[in-house]
C-alpha cells in the first residue's frame, strides 16, 4: 500500500464463509478465510480441522511466521525440542526458521485458526490438496519436492512420525 493511500481504500470487504475455498491434504481439511488476494500479500488466515492422531511431521518454514489459535480440542506442539499441551483458547507462535509441529492428542477433531505471514501458504496447501486427490495420494518424495518450492523443509528425510514425548 502506498504510504499516502487511505487504508480504507485497500479494504477488500466481507469474505463470506460460502466463498472461502476448502481443501483437503495430509488428512486435514482447511478453509481459507483470507488469502494474499484479500490481504495484499500480508498474511493468510485459515481454519484447519485435524483428526485424532493427525498432524504434520516436524518442519521449518523459511518464508513465513505461523501462529495457531486452538478453537476446539487438544493439541501438542513441538518446539524447543519438546512437546507442550495446548487446549481451546491457547495460542502458539512459530517464527520462520523454527522447527515445529503439532499433533491432535484428543479423541475429537482439533479445530484451529491459523495465520501465516506473509501470505503464500494457501498456494502450498492447494498444491498438496491436488496431490492428495490422486488415486493413492502422493509419495513422500513428491511432498518434499513440492514443499521445498514454498520454503518448507522436513529435517527427517524419511518422513517418519514426529518425535515421541
């Protein structure tokens, strides 16, 4: 935005729930509330539903900060080499470059509101969703290569599950 521009000129209006794109990948369902289109590239906001036992392997984002707000359920977040419990109402911040992961440790769906800044994560998730639509889904090497295009890396080259507590 131009520094002399009125901030209200960039207001994109209401993004109705019925217009929010939904995608599925990694066993999760994402509904993108705001993407770079609506935020002029500043950030992405999305709801994520993760089934019991689900969650990504430890990974690092080179390009964006990520923060999570637990809406429903129980999650454990991996950072600083250990797992810590987060429940409904709790928030977690993972700065770019930090190794992190989460997992649903409850017996119900984990619902979170997640923000990434700057925007762009929606493109990664969309590409992953396309891979998951194929019969048999993706193989680990495809996930690693596609993720790397978006500055996301997994320190465990085999994609084994996240470290146990």
